[in-house]
C-alpha cells in the first residue's frame, strides 16, 4: 500500500465509515475445492503443557492449508493454457525450483481500490441464482445499470450470485449435483473489456460450473488470468454487503506475501459510508 493510499484510507476512517468483512472464517471441515489441501488447525502446545516459574503459560497453533482454500486470491501463476501463463511465459520453465518467481502471489500489490458490487439476483428479481446458471454480459451490464454504477478501468468487480447463502451447508455449496452459478466465458470477456483489475465471486470458483462436471472446464479462469492478467478472488461472503445496499465502495485487500505461491488466503474489507 502506498503512502497516498494509506492517507486516503485514514481520512475515510476518520470521516466515519462502516467496514463490512467479506472474508469467510477459516474452519476445519469448511467447503472447499477438492483440488487443494484442506484447512487443518491443531494446538501442539496447550495451556499447562509448560508453565513458567511465575505461573505463566502459553498455547501455540499449527495451521496447514492450501493457498486456494477459504476466501483467497488467485495469482497469475495459478493457471496456464496450452503450456503458457500470462504474457506467454512458459509454464514448465516458470515452475522450476518449486516456485513462480515472475507471477507468484508476492507480485500482487496490496489493494485499496474503488470497487463495485454487481448483484445479479437483485437484478433478476430472485434470492439467488440457480445451480449451473450462467451469468452473462447482459446480466452484468443490467445489474450495473439497475444500481446506477459503472465499471471503470482499474476497479475491483465483485459478482454476487447469492450462492454464498449455502456456504454453511457444505456439500450444497460445492454444488456437484446441482451445478454452481457463475460468470461464463462471455461474461469474463465483458469484465476484461471494462478494464477490471480484480474480480471476485461468492462461489467456490469464479466460474459457471455445470451439474456433475465439477471443475473440469474453467474458461473464465483462462480469459481472466491467462489472457488478460486479471486477479480472481473466490469464496467471498457478499451477503452482508448486499444487505447494506452499497454497490460502490472502497475495497481493502492484501495477500500474504508468500514468495512464488500461486495464491493466498485473504480477508477483504469493504469500506462504505456509515
């Protein structure tokens, strides 16, 4: 975060704002993509295992997880197509040494950016999109017009499908038997044409997932990460933000500075007027 960004955020806080947490709580057993190591949390040392001479004691944690579990951001190193990553970088060569020097998550700058919420169920007049529903350019543009917002170059664009209402139901959120609503290839192209810097969704993947197909095809990832260099944030909690009714706001997001990683857990914050 630059000093200018920090000053702007401090001024906003001092003027009176509300902060809406868009991140999911990390818990053992939470729904996640089967392609990534699950979240695990243990206490290798508990209170009383060791006591100091003055009676003091401490408990310590051990956490293990994939970098694409819970609310997380995809670095450009996450996806390749026909052996090439963003910018035509050879994917095999880039991964030698067990890290991605060029497009790893350490290359993503902390964000304090203008953001917009495109609330698709509100535009369609429903509580949430159906499983397997493809969010089209017409839906995205219609939602923007319905809430009098525009997507500007450099914006973060968050797309609400309402599917996040099922997060606590686990398997239902994963949607293997029903499919999962999301932006398709055409919608991803529309977002890229608007100049989005980062996009995000309230689903397990920023994709329309067909019933029974799982993650077998991910065209939106190809369009966004590989072809246009647009970051993706997944498994957002957008219900609170939708309830506030703010469709334009400041987003604060910072990945963990893990050198060479393909992604990172994040806790995005929407800063809206109080």
